[in-house]
C-alpha cells in the first residue's frame, strides 16, 4: 500500500471494495480535509466529498468517469459548504 497507484480489491461483485492509493486531479490532503464523515453499520467511515469526486472524475477523463460527472450533476444539487470560521484580526493600536 506504500507504492503509488496501487489498487487493492477486496471481495467480489456485487460486494467489491477497491482501496486506492492515488487518484487523479486532487491530493490526499485535500480529500481528507473535505471528507464526509459518517457511519456504516455502526462503524466510522469517510467518503470523498462531492466537489472533490467531481474534480477526480474530470481529471481521470475516461468515458465512464465523464458519464459519472454528468450523472452526479444531474442528480445532486450542489450544497454550499459551511463557511470556515475565520478569526478576526485585531485592529492595530493607534499612537
């Protein structure tokens, strides 16, 4: 799993899971920072966020990925992310 561009496949169709060590168009840090945390059968899981998935699918540029992009855009309206809290800077002291 330390080698770049490795795919580990677990199970078989229809219960197959692919674990990827690299995806096109976006960094692991960006995916992790925007991940969607959830639970599946009571276990914590993380999913790639919609915008990052779209970025990845567009970068892969394969016909099936571009079809996925069209499907995602048709089915799911974009929900704005909550704005990050930014700490206001203190005004400089006047002399």
